[in-house]
C-alpha cells in the first residue's frame, strides 16, 4: 500500500490543479464576456454615482441590442483620450444616438431640436455646445455632473466598439444598493 501512496498523491494534486485551472478559466471568461465589478473614482456621475460606489457592469446585452439613450456605460478610452495619455476606462450616460443632433444652450440639453428634461443632473450645464450631429456607429456621452465631467462635449464622440457594457447594479454602499435596468 505504501507503493501506491505517491501515485495517489500525484493524482490528487493533478486533479486539484486541473480543477483550479478550470475555475480560473471560467472566472476569466465571466469577467471578459459577462460581467465585472467596478469602483467609481470620480465625481463626474454624481448624484447618480458617488465616489467609492461599487457597481457591476453587464456585458452581454449589447451583443443583442444597441445601446440606448440614458444607459450608463463603461467604455475604453477613445483615440482622442489616448492621444492625451488618458488610458483609463470611463463611465458616462449615453445622451446622443447615431444621427441625433445635440445642443446645449443656456443650461438646457436639446436632442433633435427638442428640449430634454434631465432629473438626474447635479446642476445645469454652465457651457454652450453644438449643435452637432452624432456620426454613425458613435455616441454622445455626458456625465451627470455636467460641469465637472470630462466627456463628449470636450473630447468628441464615443465609438460603439469602445463600449464594454452598461451599469446593471450598485452593491456598495449597502445604503444605496439598487438595480439599473435597460428599458
């Protein structure tokens, strides 16, 4: 029986190693294609998101449908941002869809010449912008804290391929736990 022990131990280690490798592969796949956890580092999305909030980004929906106005999305830095050595992922709200005409005048947002009520804003924008038309396969994104957000009104449009997913769930702090649904 002692002659079988080293073989049995090797088999147990091999099985444990295979299980760990499979677990890591599943976790990596889940993170890459399904969902991931993010931390909010800035005030650009207040009051909707606060510094320190922990959220879950869902990545599958946009394989089935296009992003919609109002979605809060996480995206990779655009070419314009990368040219400024800003390489971090960002989170903003989609305001303009491909083909939309966007303008901000006298603190009010207009989309296709219609003024839009935005109950989620920290404060009315203190800048004027546009009008501009959003190109095909691109989006116009703004932070909810318009006056303290580095967003499309400063660096341009967001290419569709840069969008990683949308905010689905805030799980921290516990006093602010909630779901964010896609309509």
